[in-house]
């Protein structure tokens, strides 16, 4: 299995500390807000999102950097409708570098970043103010003679296929760096917009750069000008306009009198500063506070003659608006066609954004080595958006008569190429000669030579989607990245296929693990490729009917499966190499470089057990502290701390990886069919008879390659080679196969442990007849001794709950319907995380214990590779028991062998699961539809609970609480779940 985070709900976000709703009255009546579901779905800018947004991500910047690599992220179920294009099978790919540019996160006219806590919209719906401003600039640059503000939304929608929010129209007067706003002389309501002609610092830029407009003494400090002539109002305005032209960064209004008098030697009008609005026809007044006299004055751009004519026509009311819109739109189309022939090489395509899901799906395109694997993301905002863009490209280039093939080409230019099957693809020029160009298809990662007649200038509107091809590095294969055999294996297993990807390191070229999730079990592709290149000469090939001596049984599982080591060349080389590593670590001081900093499934490392180093493979990562490993050369599985593992020294790494696993999986042949499931007694007897005995012998009867298991006859040294005295015959004794439903054994082999554990078993050879009966008697006696050492009655105190009328932060791990769900106290979850880690480590290396099972008693049970505190609810006849997870509120069926006593050290923390019922809504029978709606809104989510009633009970698992649930994840509105469910029931009743 791939890495599973122990507490995935930490990624959901923490509930608010306090509710934003009115208080809770003594009679539990609540003042409820309007239904949250009816709120406006606009974002912080008031811009609509959804159906009217473009189908693929629109970005603002297009730049000159061509390629760099972009990180990716972690792993889930694959999309079944993801399309694999045959284009991926075209000639070998160019090793490309995808561009990464930083997206602008602040609006040019704002002093703070616009954020929405706990809300992460999809990349395709993220509407940025700077994007709107850049689009406005593009439109105005095509209309140097001005454009009516009332007609701007029409042009915006026609050009960008998106509505322009009306509130933005009110912001233009505050955007002097984007446009110039003029009022018509006729005094009409409509305004004219012009491109900015002069660079002016915005208010935020002035504050940040600490460069104010020209600072002059305040008016009260001015000396009185005696004998200066007065100035007429008309001359005054002209002189102010002339004066401001000398101050390109603006002039403080308070400094205007002195600057005016110094320049013109006339007295400044006494009341001119009291009414700055009167100067608005000759300058731009930027108010920076509530004080009307505290403002910055900017010189106003001259009004174009065409604009004056437009004012006259508008005033007369004779202007045909409809014809003007049509003419302007045609002009936009012409300008777009012309821009397609402009220098597109200076345009930067936005960076590829990491998918938001935990584990994205990728299509592997090709590779030259395992450190540079070309991939493409699969999903709505990636492959689907690319397909839509390519369809639009085909429509544009096929039906636009003005588009012609490129004439002059330069390395690095972006092109639209008419490729195979009449597809239009984005490409970048790598090299060029007289008639052909070598291009890299930036969305697919491969390159080919094309004729110039098939290459066209790339229209800027097709530069908004990031390049879809990127690179990744396969974890665990770095040391052999250029090995031709490895590259060939990886290419065969991955190219042209879709995988789930787990991101380990978000570097420029991210470190990843690929998983094939198409079958019942997830297949670790990295580990599969590594095992496929082992040295074949060191493998053990057992032959049917052949006899092998000096065999060592290294592990016996609870289902009777054995793992054996057979003397061979590979085993000898492994032992020699491990001795060299022992000497290396003994002579060299152990530094931090040998500790495991980045554990992942499939990684091969070293573990010191029973006085020597052993090879282990990480099979499951529980948390940052605990993980499961399998001993490659003994077949044993156990849980260890990450700190106990060591990296293989680089000088030995390649040799160590080349040696195949030396543990051979076997099973006893020709056992009677009536035996069925192995009993604990039979497993214990087999372990005592042969485990760790190094001089056993085997005879192979069958090799099952599909299941990877060898069927054998097993002999102890004294009984070889008589088949009637084999272990197969001895174990069929009827006394070992009596299925006792109240006595069981754990599935963990006693042959495994930490360096300090005492589980090593002494092999007992020739234990037959009275010998194994005596052993069985000792086992049953030890069972009574073990159970007497545990206090089964001691229970932890109940978990703390808030009093009625108070609120608490909770997490909902299980939700059946509003009448039954489970909550956990959010503040205690980190303690439960630590407890789960400790239980994994303890029970994986502890001695096996026997216990008489009783209903309604507390035990520890292994459920899906994790140990849980459980309440035994029932014992079934098929070897399963029914348990209730006391910390998560789930009911599970587990194998009777996976239950152990719950030791005292794990009885301190209160059981975390509390049964709950939703207050404020009543229903005798919840339908499946209503239950599903409720589950979708609360299950596996952090919420705020407002406690109405706490129903106490002697048993902590029988406590119950009645609560209101509130979703506070939205920035400005709380969703009361009972209100939502009530509205749903009302609507459902109307339909029915």
C-alpha cells in the first residue's frame, strides 16, 4: 500500500475558536442566521465564477523564460475518463525545462493581499484583480482615441468570453496607472477611458517606497507677497495645469501655493485649496484621507480631438451606439490578428500549478533516465483544459483566412503546429534550417521535425494555459538513474500509462513514487522496477522433486506460511556485504547522514536486529515516527521507529540493491483438506519445531509462480529424508487442530523484534507425541499466567465534554444520520495520534499473549495495519470477532488472532469516541437520501458543536450528547447543520 497519513483530518483545517452567532439562551433557543446556502457565490471581488468562467485557467503574465520544472503533489484514485493521446508515442522527447514564474498576488491599487481563510478555490476559478487590470490595458491600447465606459463590458466579454463585474467600473478613477478617466463636456453620465500617458505612482507605491511628491513648506509658512497682482480664475487653472506638468510624480495640495507663487510671482487665490474639486477639469485629484485638503495633484493628459468630437456627438444624441460597437469589435478582431504576427517570443506562459487533490493522476510520456521522467497531469484543469484549448486552436487556425504560416523563425519562439491527425499543438522552436524546424511540443514533452508550412505564430490567447509537460524524479532509483536496464524496465512499465503519484519532495524536479491503482491492490512501480533489475545470477531457482539441505526457516506466519533461506551464491554474497557494512559502521562514526530523513514505501534500508544488520523494505508509513517494514531476507513483517533505520552507505548501495531477496515463500504440501484454518496451537508447535533451525531440509513438490509460493515437504535433521516423519505428517495430529473460539494468538511472529526484545525462539527438533503435548500444556499454563497480569477492569476516565450551553471544537469521524453520529474532542486528537503510534510500536515487538475472550471487555485489535482500543461485541464461528473502536466509533470485524490484551499504559487516555445526536431537528426515520446529505456535510470534517444535553452513563462508550453542529469554515457565514437539514426535509416533502 502507498503511504497513509495517520491523521488525515489535520489537513481539513481547524474549527473556529468561537462562534460568530448570537449567544445561547437558557432555554436553548437560538437566533439563527439566514440559510447559508442562499448566500451570493461571488468571491471577494464580487466577480461571478462558475459557468461563465473560461474553461481553462487564465493567467496574466506571459514572459521570456521558456522552461523549468514544476513540483507536483500527493495521491488518490485515478480518473477513469482521462484520455491518453496517441501523440505521446511520437518521436523521443526533448529534455525540456518548464517555466516557473511567480504569479502576482496583490492588486496594484490595494495595500493588502486579498485572502479568504480556509477556502481554496480551484485554480481555474481564481479571479485576480491584476488580471482584470492587464486586460483593461490591452483593450485601451487598441483604442488610443478613447472608449466609452458603458461599452467596455461588451468588448471585454467578446474578447475574453467572461463578464466584467459592474463594481469594477467604479474603480477606474482610482487606477491612474491603468487608464485615464474623462467626463464629457456635455455633463452626461457616461465617461471616456484613455490609456495612461504618464507614469504615476499609486498610493500604495508611494507609501512603500517612501518617496512622497515634492515636499514644500505648508501654506502657513509662506511669506506674504506684497504688491503681487491677483490672478483671474481662468488664468489660475491654466497656470496650475502648466505647473503640474513639471511634477511627474504629483504634487501635494498643501505645497501648491508656494510652488505657484514661486513660479508665477502672483498671489495664490485665498480659497483655492478649500475646493479642490474645482480643479478637476485641469488636473487629477487623488484624495488620500477623509480630509478633503489632503490630496495629491497630478497633471491631466490632453484631451484628444477625437474625444471632443465624440463628446459633441454624444451631447447631440445622434451617435449610433450599435454601429459603434460593431466597428469597435471588428477593430479588436483585426488587432488580435495583427498581434498574432507580433513577437510572441517575449510572452511568458504562466507556471504549471500543483493539483489540489492529495494525490494527482499523471500520464507518463517518456524518459531518458529515472531522474527526468516527463509526465502530464490528468484532470479537469489540466488534460481536459488542454483538450479544450486544442479544439479552440483547431477552430481558430482552420477557419481564419488571415492566418498564414510563419516566415521568419528564431530559436525559442512559440508556435502553433499542425501536427498529425489534423491536431493543432503548441510548440517551441529548438532549431531551424531552410525548410524544416525542430520543435518541442510543450504540452507533451517530445520533439520532432516539422515543415515550415505547418508552423504558425501562436496567438496570445492560447498562452493562458500553462505548459502541461513537466518532469519528476523516481524515488529510490536515483543511484541507478542512468542504468540502461533500469531505464528500459521503467519505460516498459510506465510510458503511455496513467498512474497515481505521491510527492515526497517538492523540489524543482519533484521526487515521487508512482502507483498502479488499476487493480485490487496498489502496486508500487518504483519498487517493482528496482526488483526487476536484480542480478539474475544470484536468484534461487528451486526445481520440482529436488532436495535441498541446510535450509533455514526464518519466519512462520499465522496462516502456516513459511519463509526459508536456501544456501546459494546470493546468500553468501549478502552475508559478506553485511559483514563489510558492520565493519564500516564500526570504524566510521555514525553521523546524521545515515539516518532516514525521508521514509517512503518501497525504500530499502538497514535495521539492526539481534546483533546484526539486516535489509528491510518500508511497506507502510504510519506517521513521522512509526512505520512497517519487511525483512527482505527473512520475510518477517514488523513495525519499527523511523529513528531505528539507517541508510545503506553509498559505497555499498548498488551492490546491495542488486542482490535479490533471499527469503523464499513456502507452504507445507499435501496437508489434509479437513484442516482448514490454522489454529494457534498448530502455529506455535510449528514455530517451536523448526523456526530458526539452520539445518532443515526440504523437498519441492510444486512451484506456483503466479502466487509466488513453493510447496514443500519439510524435514528436521533427525527425520530426513523419511516422508512419513516429515513435519507435514507430524503436524496433522488431531490434537493441534481443535478450534478453540475463546483462545487465540496474535498474527505477529515471535521470531521478530527490536534489538532489545526477547522473542527469539529456541528450535525444538523431533518434537512428536508426548513432546508436543507437553509443549501444549505449557502454552495453556502460560496463557493463564499472562491474563492474570492484566487489570481488565481498569478503565480510563470519560473524555471531557463542554457543559450544556457551551461550545466545543469537534471532529466527526463517523456519521450515519442526524440521529446517530460520533464526535471527537478536537483538542485531544494529537494525544490520540501519539497513543496510536505507541500501540503500533508496542504490539509489533511484544511477546505473544493469550487471553480468554469475553464480550463487553476492552482489548487491543489490529485493524488495517493499525492497533486500536476496542470493545468486544461478539464472537463469531468463522474465526472473526465483532469489535467497536472506542476512539473512532466504528464497528469492525477482525480475525480472532489480531486481538490482544490492552495493557495498562494504553488505558490512561480517555476513549475519544462519543455518540451524538443532532439537536434542533426531529425525524422518526431518516431516509437514505437524507442520511447521505448529512454525511456529506459533516463526516470527516472539523466543526463546532453547541452542547444541548449530555447523557451520562457508567460505561464511557455508552455516553451520549445532543449537540447543534456548526460549519465555520466559510469566512463570513456559519452553516447551522440542523437548519440545513430542516430546509432539505421541507424541499423533499414538496417534491414527494
